[in-house]
C-alpha cells in the first residue's frame, strides 16, 4: 500500500494499516519539520476524537486538548452564549493540527515502524486501473528514481497534489462553489480573550476568535477575496477586531504580535466519485470545505477511518464491501457538511453584505437560534457533526 501525503488523513490511514500489520509506504513532498509546524485547523468533533482514541491515536490529544462546550455569537452589540454540550451531551476538542500531525508521525514511524519518505520529488502514479499499480518518486538525497509496486494507492495529498491530477479527464465530476468573500487568517501571540469560540457578525464584516493555546489565538477577519495581507497593518487588524468583536459587557481583546497573516478565498469543491481503479482519494484531495464551519480536518479523519478499516478488511479477510461502498459512505457526510457551511456562511456574512434584505433575514435566523429550542438543537447537531445517517 502506498499513501501519498502525510497530513491527518494519510497518517491516520497509515497507522490503521500498520496496526493490522499491513505493509505501507507514506510519501511526503515536505520535510518532517515542516509538516509538524505548518499552521492549520484546530477544532475536532468528538466523534473524530473517539475514532482516534479507539485506534490508539489520541493519547496526547486527550491529555492536552481543550474541551469546548459552548460558543458565543455577537451581533447587534450584544453577546449570546450557545451551550451546545448542554443540548446534546457532546462537545468539541481544540487541538492544533500541527500537534496532531506530530503525534501521528511519531506513532506511525517511530512506534509502529511504518515506512515514510520525506522531501520526495516528482511523484507519479501509474497503472491505476490495473491490479498492480505503482508509484514512482525521486529520492531528495541521492537523486535516484524509485518505483514502488503496490495493491492500492491512497491519494491524501490535498487540493494541489498529484493524486487528483492522475485522474483521467472526464472520469471525475468536480462540483465547486465560490462564496465570493475572503478571510484574513491571523495567528496572534496573545492569550485568548474569551473562554470559548466567538463569532462576530458586524456590518463591517465577520470576525472570529478561536483559542489555539494559552499563549496563541487564531483570529479571522472578513475581507475582499484576493486581498493582499500587506494591506492589513498591525494597527488596522486590531482596530477591526476590536470593533467587529465588541459587544456589551465583553472585555477588550488582548492584543499581541501577529505571527501569521494570509488571505483565504472562501470556496469548496467535491470530487465524485472518490475511487478511480486502485486509487482512493481522501481528505482535501477529494473534497475541500471552506473553514467557515471548521469541518475540513474532521472530514479527512472520517475518510481515513472508513478507508483504513475497508482496506484492512479486504487485505486480511478478502471482504470488499467497505472498499465498494467507500465513496458513497464518505460523500454522505461531505455533502452534509457542505450544506451546513453554506448555511452558516449566510449567518456570518449576511449583515455585511450591503443588502438590507439579507441582513434582515440573517438577524431573523440568529433570533430563531436563540428563541427556539428545536432550532437550537438542530444547529447544535450539525455544528457537532452528529447525525444518525453516518
């Protein structure tokens, strides 16, 4: 088995295979140091954490991750706490993706003895429709070209990786949705200014506050798509954050040095199917969900759980049911999360749209959320990724 990409999906899959004594090679174009430090998502749904725990992959996460039971909405100058754990009995974990990747790499390579090659170049996939596909790559140290023959290939190398490009034109249907907005993603060397995630809906634009550690906070600011991060000085960033997240009774944000500034153009896509011969796509290689609802890493783990279990069943018992149903099983959750992200985007961005009608309907949605127990429960279940259908 060859896994292309050492992100959460690829490493989780590799660990599942190694636990079943399945030979596996993970190929990664970046260095180990890079993937262990690359800033990414940090919100994990409880079902995803329990899935990691059942596979022996959540020790540090459970010991060090923060448990979040509620979030806070700020709009029309007021604060509204949303206690989703009280409604559902479930919660979120906050554990930055670099820490999870570090844990998964260590478990795969150092504990379970899995083979992994970092910094590889010119990765190519071959003969995916045959019963003997292969993957070739160039060793970064020797410059030597290697060819690895395998039973299956897992494409876990993201939106710009080679796996999606290996799919012949016309075989995949790609659905794309552009939100028409950008988010300025920020990391600040500043302690969190609230004990939970904060969503600010403001006529000047959406703003978000998410704790990453006791010393670092993730912030988001709505901005034009394609905006230049250099347009956002230290003073401008903090002025906008203080304004958009301000509300009656809310403490002033604790400011600090900005250690990351990048603009994310909000878009999503889904590749259907997720299987092409002996190639199985997982994570962002198969679907991208804009970070509006913090679903991306959770979907990657869902894919890895399903694919890992299906491969183990086939390779050790000859049971092909999981592999045959892999794409359909993944896409149920993928499309549900896509729909929820679009719904939540309207809540976040309607008040700043410049359209009085959209602003009015956005406020109506928010009032319903805090006035109707049924609406609150439905939102909480979607926010937590809880559904009887998957």
